[in-house]
C-alpha cells in the first residue's frame, strides 16, 4: 500500500481502517486479510477490546500494525491513566499514536481550555519518553487549537484528525496543518448520509462513471490526491476490499478542484468550539460489551 511520510520521518499507509461502532472482531479480521495495517480507535468508541481481540486472532506480530487511540475529555486530567486503560483493553504494551480526542468543552464558558490542552499534552509527552507511546496526535483541532500546542510543546504532533470530505473540506485547517508539517487524517470520509449526500452527488457520480469506480472510491481517491489519509469504516467484505482499490487511477487537477468547490453538505454539525459529542459512559467504566 502507498504511504505518507510523517514529520518525524516515519511512514503510515495512505488509507487506514476506522472501528467506530464495530463491536465484532470479524470486520477487523477481514480488513487485516485485505491488507489494512493502520487501525483507528478511541476510548469513547468502546471498540478497543474488539480491536485488540482481532489483532490477537490475526496471528500477525504486533509490529505489523499501527494502532492509534484517543483519550476523551473526561480523561484529560490523567493521560497516563487513560493510556493505561486503553492499552489494557487493546492488550498491547504501547500505542503507535496517542491523541487528544476533542480540544475543549462546549461553549464560550470553557475559558481554560488552552491550559487544559497543554497540561494534557505535556502528560502525553512523558508517555512518549517512557516508551508507552511512539508518536502524538490530535483530533478535531482547528488552527487556533493546534497553534496552542505547536507554540508550547516539546514533541510535535504528527497527525490531526478532522472531518474532511467533499462538501466539507476545511481548507483553512488543511492549509495550517500542511504549513506546520502535521498530517491530516479524515474521519467520516463519506459524510454522514444526510440529504443531499456525497455518494449521491452528481459531480461524484460523474467521476465514478468516468473512471469505472464507485462513488466511495472517488471520494477516497480525492482525499489521497489532497494529501489526506482517509480512515473509512466498513463491515462488509465488499466495501472493505473496495476501499483499498483506489490506487490504479488519478483524478486530474481540475477534477480535484471541482470536488473541493462543491457546496457545503453533510457536515456532522459538531463544531469543536461550540458543540461536543456526548460520552456514553465514564472513562473508568467504559467497555465494549
């Protein structure tokens, strides 16, 4: 599989596998068989145990995989404890990438978010120094959130996960990340299925017909052309394999521009400064069952 090179010189595949809401090891095992080696999870997702079980059942050595997980807002006061719980659920000794999942609490009243983010991140830096984490990352950090970390950190974050797809390209955030050597990963690369949706968009459908590909494959290829690593989730073997079948064609510069210029659509509607997804359970009690 083709790779992106991170700012620290390490390399990651150009497509990863998302595990949000996947409660059975079978889709992960199918993904491993298909060739995926980068897996995205988080304590909030309650899929770390499922992922860990699948990795064990695959029979492949741990070093074959790149495992990324995230701590949630209710864990930010103790990143070492958060990582310890995640590693126990994953049944591994280290995380390849450890992220802050969300930059701040809801609304303008959260006046201390900068200090909290920095304190959490500095605790994560100690985990790198202790050998428990290989690299650090962030998730849903917009330029002003990311700048707070970059201006004050000792170990630079190598990745930032954002909702990015045609119809919601976050060009300002992408440019800031590129300018500062931070690789962008795209969660929800197909949007969220609202109407009008991406996969039914006539521009995407036109390109799918032109290249003999599905609209999903056009969307993934678009992100890769933009230097973004998509992390699609899939459960069927057909979609798992098809999502990797995007390396035998290229979109033209004009076609990338056309998709970048699509009207905004299918945005999840959760802004890092004014909205926050609701945690399903406390950090201590979070499980996969």
